[in-house]
C-alpha cells in the first residue's frame, strides 16, 4: 500500500467513527502514525466538513476513480479561503478550471 502523506485524499475505513466509515477526506496534518483528516464527503456522498484525529491504518488512499464534484471544489475553496491558505486555494482553482475545460470538450 502507498505510504500516505499530508495532502493525500483518503477514505476512512476504521470503526472508531462508525458514521464516517466510507467518508472521503484529505490528510491535513500527520504526526507519525496518527493525524488530522478533513472529511469533505459523507459515506452517502453528501458534502460535509468534519475534522477528526485518526490512525493512519484507518485510512485507504483514494484514487482517480473518485473525481470531485463542482460542489466539492467549491467547498474546499471555501475552506482554503477561511483558513487563509491562498496557495491551496489557487491550486484548487487551477484544478477546477482544468476539469471544467475537459467537460466542455
């Protein structure tokens, strides 16, 4: 399995937070075998904004087969702006523009 790093998109596969099993998020901070994950998509596919401290073994890497929706991009851009992470905001906007351009072709 791929070694997880900060910024990776992951699915929660643990059982400590049962209501999050299957939720999609990204690793915000890592501290050895634990870290903070910001979950942005519930197991049912609805947008959420829940930050939890988890063990890395409770996570599974997300892959390109789970593309983000327009609403998810907008939610992440809002989070980036609220945390004043302008570099991340710019990166998200560039990714969003590429997705929109591909959709037009």
